[in-house]
C-alpha cells in the first residue's frame, strides 16, 4: 500500500516537471506573446464599449484605459464576507471647526450650570416701597425720589424742604413744593426770565393781541384810522422780546393773522408792519376771530409767554357792526382762559355783543361810541377792576405789577381814543363840506 502511494506521488511530480518544462519552452517566443496580448486587448476594448453603450454614455474609442476587464467585474462583485465587513466598518462623520459663536454659547451654558445668581426680592411685588425698591443679598430696602425722604416705617416717603438743602439762587424767597421749588418776589416786583431774580414793575409787561374789524362796512378810509389807532397804542408800550409783545389779527368773513406775538421786538417794526396791512372787506365773523385768538394767537407757538409766568394776557376787539356768527361760546372761553377782554365798538356795533365780549365788570371793559367820543375815568375804574382784593383789604392780593401795567395800558388807550376822536371829527367835517 505504501509503495502504491509512493508510486502515485512520483507520477505526480513527474507530470508537474513536464508541465514546467513545456511552459518555459512556450515562454521563449516574444512574438507569440505579443500576438496573444494584442488579441486580449481587443477583447477588452469591445467589452468596455459594450458596457458603456448599455449605460447610455458615449465614450471615445481611444479611451481604452478606462474600460474595465471582465476579470475586474468578477473581482468587484462583493461576496458575503465583504457585506459583513462593510456593515461592521465604523461610520465616520466629517469634522467641522467650531466658530467663536459656538464657543461663546457653550461657555455661557457651562457658566449657567456652574454659577449662581442673587435673588431679586423686589421682583416679588411685596416690598411695599412707596417710591423705589433696591434688592440686596437675602433682602431689600426702600429709597425715595429726589426731594423726599423715608419715614420711620422705612417704606413710605415724605417731602423735603429743598430750599434748605439746595443752592436755589432765589433773590427774594424760595418756596418748596413736592419734589421741587420755585422763587417768588415781594410786592411791587416781578420774577424775571431767569426765574430767580426780581425786577420792578416797569419791567413787567403784557401780551397784547388786537382783533381789528376789516369788514366791508368799515370802509377803506376808516380802516386807515384803525391802523393809526393801533400804532398810537403801540407807541405807549415798552416793546421788546422780554417786555410787552403785540400781535395783530384782522377778520372779516375769514380770519388772518397779520403778525403773531413772537414776530416783532420793537415799536418801529410793529408800526411798519401795521401800515402794510391790506384791507380785507366782506363780512363780520367776530365769533370766528375770537376762536382764532384763543386757540392760536395766545399759544406759546405764536409767542405767548407761559401762563405760569403770570404775564397778563390782553385781548382788544375793535368792531363797527353786528357779528354774522355766534360769539357767545368763544367770548366765554377767552375769559375762562385768563384773557382780559376789552371790546371797542364804533358806529353800528351792537352794545349787547360788546358786553358779552368784555371781561367783568362789563362796564369797565367795553366802550362804545358812534363818533369815537372820549371815554372818561377809564384808568381809575380799571384799577378797581384789576385789583379789587387790594382795594378791599383782602389778604390775597393780585400781582400789583399786572395791575399797574393794565392801568398804564388803559391810560394809553384812552389818550389814543381821544386823539383818534378829534381826527375823526375833523375828517367828518371835511367830508361834509
């Protein structure tokens, strides 16, 4: 049995040697190898073109290196073991560099997890502080606004006399109010624009708005007399930016502001502007003119001083006939707004309307004449009207500067009316001739 096996083994070795010798003999011919290689290359080209056409792609015939060999296809076919190896392979995610924003967000998140914040006890809403609550560690306390201080309960506040704790700068007297203060002046003096110093009554002035009738019934020649009357009143006033201010409004069927209180700062400017005013003619809408005066002429936008400064506001209505609209509503509102109203009627002016326009007492604030007859004792009557508490010995006295300036204004108006009356009489006499 052993011999048989050995014989078989020798036979196999002998056959293997013969095959090797034949291989060496066949490998010696290069021409045969090249021919065989060329035939194999043609096969590969044809197979690659066939595969490309099946995929719907057109590849140039000279691209031979890209065509896959049949043996490649078989090598690329995945076996069961390949599938398992691919499934077991780890899945890699491409790396991304962190931005500064990412780092900042992660840092904040980490700090929030690792740090603690102080509890704001004022947010609970049960601090009972009247003005301000201030939170501290494990508690809170109350504060007061400027001009106030804490009461003994440490929660509510009371006013502080600021005149005692601040450099108020008042020339005469400081008056403390809730959270603030203001200066006042003695009788016979007026608080100046700096709201601290005091001036004499000569520096006290008024805001004066004149409403002049430009209706058709006035007629051009009389309208010129009205303009002269306005300029003669202006001559008697202390006109300046910080003194008396004058505004002029003309009305007929409509209302037109000729110039507001803020426009002119001298007598010369005002008088020149008055003489340039053009006569409007048409109707007599006195009610509309009063509304315009209250809503616009005495507004701070048009130059009126703030009511808190106690500058007297005076309105003078000059008309020659009955109004074509209602005057009741705005005549009342003018007086409610603190405007001292004077009504001057000439010719066909209706006395009842003048009385309705005029301030109280009516007899001392309205004037009517058919020919500009002089009005007597206006100044003395006006003083009693403006300063009634002073004449009656009351404790609360109105501003004496306002009183004196209104008296001075009325005296100048009376003088002007007298002069205008003489010119009117002369004009009437000449026209009759």
